[in-house]
C-alpha cells in the first residue's frame, strides 16, 4: 500500500494535472470525474474543451526521489509513482504542461513512473509537439537553453527507441476485447524499458494470449519483455457494473501460463457468476446474482475471494513481495 495512496499496486499516486475527456466504456464511471463534480477547482473538469487544472505540489516527486536515493541502497526496490487523476497523453492538455511533466520524470531517475494511458496512439504526436516546443524555448530563453536542449536530447533517445527512459513503465488500460485489440498494439509501439496493462474495470472476457504468449519467445532469445505485468479488477463505486469472476480467473490463468506477473486488485462492488451454459449473444451478463458475500465495498479484500484469485504479484524488477495463493 502506498504512503499517500489507496492504490495497492503503487507507492504513490501523483498527477501533474486533473481533468480529462471520456474515450471508451471503461471511462463511464471515472472516479476522478466523480471527485471533480464535487470540487471542480481542485480536480478539473471533464469533457472536450473543459479546463484541466495543474497540480500545485510538484515538489513531492522530487522529495520522494531524494528519499529513495539517500535512504536506501541501490539494490533496494524503486519507488513507484502513478498519475491517477489524468491521462498523460490527453491531447487537450497544453503542450507546455506535458513538457514540464516530462522534465519532472527526467529529473527523478530514482522513481519508477507508471505511465498509464487510454490514448497510446497519441504518444508519437505528443512527443513531437513537446520536442518542438522545447526547441522554441531553447531559442527564446537563452539562460535555460542548455536545460531545454538536454531534455530534448533525452526525449529524442526515447522517440527513436535507442534509449527509452529507465525510470518509465508504459501501460495502457483495456476494459474489454475491443479496447485490447486497439490499444495493446499501439502501446507496444512505444519504446519502453517496462510495459504493463490495467485490465480494469473489467467489462467482459479479455483474451490476451496473442500478446502474452509471445513473452516466452522473447525470454528465450533474451529480447526485452513486451508486457511484464497485468493488473486487473472489477468496477467499484456508484453504478458499478457487474464483474464475472470467471473473467478474472481467465486473466490469472493466461498470465500464469505466460509467466507474466498478475495483480488482482479487486473483484469490484458486484462480483457475479454466469450460470453454466449461458450463451451471451451481445456480451452482456444475465441478471447479476452474487456469487458470495463480499463485505468490502470494492470487493478488494483477498480474504473474501476464491483462493485461486488471491494473486498479487509485482514485476521482478520492482523487488516487492508477491503473493500467490495457488501453486
Ligand atoms: S481516460 Fe482515465 S481519467 Fe480520463 S476519463 Fe477515462 S478513466 Fe477518467
């Protein structure tokens, strides 16, 4: 559990700005938007053309970066940071903000940034725009020219794939098969030292085999991994859609067969079973009926789950303790 986050799979959540636009069914009950409805000045607004709000506490990651460096030996696990209240590749965010955020990522090499997006297809154009902006800034601000040029060179190494940042893991969210088919290939185009998937909120059966099974081949030839970590979970919060426990079970099995770390975050507020023999015509569930009684509001207490789903693994590189109840 993080020091300042309730998200179990990272150490800190910190967002450079708040506000976004919904792009797919997984966004329907976006919890960051729920917060924004109550406090729009702090949490930004949702929708096209609506203002995003820049964070004020930009020094926090710098502080965590120092703590990690000074407080632990190099072999200790890195501190992971996840921007949870925005999409870092949101095309409506001023390009200067993204440049500033990437400068922060560059300046905090002791952190591991978990950069999740539902817009992996934007990566190339956003990076090009940031680099253009930095080139202009290097001309306009003579005093800072060296700094802007250094960041630009770092981004070029990332863009070309010659040296993706070692402190960045790139991830994409896929709530169903359609989004998996669209976003995973786009995410795999982004050069990265580590990649992960967030399969949450799980809205249907998701088959990841075509990507996960390739991991075996990659390992055999010593190639860098394509996808090293899969986080999954059902939906929680007001209006949460039901999650068929079999969808979670299937992901756990797929990851296990491919030797990819899995983290089951929660079963959601409404875990259900689908009667045997049920033949979905349009992918919708039958009238949900509880599989078992979960008292945790998000279905987030592993003690309440079937034993084989109690899997909370981290990628080896994070050096964190994993738990897998099954062999
Ligand atoms: S992309 Fe993420 S932050 Fe943006 S609306 Fe969708 S769920 Fe919310």
